[in-house]
C-alpha cells in the first residue's frame, strides 16, 4: 500500500498543512504533519467555544466508526510552551488515499492560545516515534506506525517547498522528486525524535568545510533552523548588516543584504545540502522595516539542533522507520 498528499505552506512558510479525512462519513481537517512529536490530535466538538477561532472540528458523535477509549486521556506541551489535552477515540483516518482503520485520534478538550490563534491549523499528526506519545494509561502508535506493516516500503518522505505546495508520500520513494543521490544517515530514536549527526557545515561557496559534528533532529513541525551558537556566529559574521538583537530575540539583518551567503550542511559521504541565502531572510521584523528576522537562530535554549522547515525545504527527506535512518537529497 502507499499514499501521497499535498502539503501547503501558510504565509512565511511558518507551517505546512495537509488535508486529512477522519471518521464515517469523512470529516476533512487540515493538519500539521510534525516529525518532532508523536501525538495525533485534533480540534474537536469537546472544546470550549472560547478556544475555537475558525478551526474545523472533529465530531466523534457524528462518526459511525468512532469508539471512545474510556478512561484514556492525553496532554502535550511543545517546545514553544504551547499545549493541548483531551480525550481519545479510535476511528478511521485517511491521508492521501492511505487508510488506517483503527487510529487513536486524540480529541482536544483544551488548547493553548497559540493554537486558538492559528485558525487554519485543525491539529497535528505527530510522526515522531510512538515511545513519546502522551496518551495515558497506555501510549498509542503514530499513524505511520499503524500503516507501516501494510506499506510497500517502511518509509515516508517530505518534500516541503519555499512558498509553494509540496508533498508527503507514504510507503515509497518518488525518484522524480529529487536530484543526485540520497545519502542515508543513522537515526537514534531513543528520545522519540528523528535524531541524527551532521558531520559539519560550510558558509558560502568559498568558505571551508567545518568538520564539527552537529547532533540534531529533523522536525517538520518547527519553522526555523536552530543551530549551535558557534555556527550562527560563523554564518552571521559573513553578513555585513547582521547583528544579534536582544529586543527581537535573535539575529536580524537587512533583508536584501547582498553579502548574505548560502549555508551548506553535511549529511555524510561528503554530501552537502545547500540552503539558499534567501531562505535565511525569514521575515520582515515589522512592516515598515528593511530588516529581517533570521531563519537560522541559536539552539541554546533547546539543547540540541532542530533542522526545521528552513532547512527541510531545501531538501528531499526520506524518513525510513524500517531501518531507523534518514535519507537526504538535493532537489
Ligand atoms: C502553536 O502551533 C504549534 C506549536 C507546536 C507545534 C509543534 N512543533 C506546531 C504548531 O503548529
């Protein structure tokens, strides 16, 4: 079996949403595929009105295939301190023609203000590893873990684009979606994340390659690229107008600064992925400003590097759960 679904970026590529069908008859919600977490949760009719702001709600009572998991609950808090919690139902879920008939659907009773404010986002499909699923008393499998045994190949792929729709594919690798070779790196899933080690980085075409192992996770649910302080300093040190601006909470530089270099990160076997300098001028710090907030920021608050959408949209990535490895290719 296999599946394929289009993803669509919201403004500034802040997140990428995909249509998902839940229940019988099908209820379609727009969800955020998040490889940095492992809960499948949705806005639901259980929520208080004050927490809803235009989102589409999953109504388990309107689904003939929904069964409540009595006595089960969930509560998740994300790196940005946003959170959600609620009850659990088993129901049928289809993503891109791939159906899981008994998916644990976590129906929200409570969401934090960040989720309420994000009116296009109806919930998250966590495709990290199931060991960090928050359902109690017994954790539940991710959509991919439920689908995996029936797939042609135990992989899913992410093709995120800058300011344009891309695709998530399940169970196969579309050889037309990338250029050159796919370089595979081992994954350590013990923390539930797609954790891997990059051999280093290079700033610009003329800079030398810096052999410094960077431990991090591939996270489709994080917008920015959060790298070690020293790497940020090496990159922003090459941009004439760049500075660390405490009032903005990060590095900023003039959006059109022509000294902005591309950023390359190593994936192994001498292969590098090139992130165009333009991706790193993330967004204007305010409408009247000529300065942009950087797409690369320090990971010092996190404790490990997060290869978020800024990096992922420069590549074609294979999340190979069958062999616990990540595949990286240019495109
Ligand atoms: C507030 O919105 C979000 C918070 C956390 C995640 C997961 N990294 C995704 C979101 O869309």
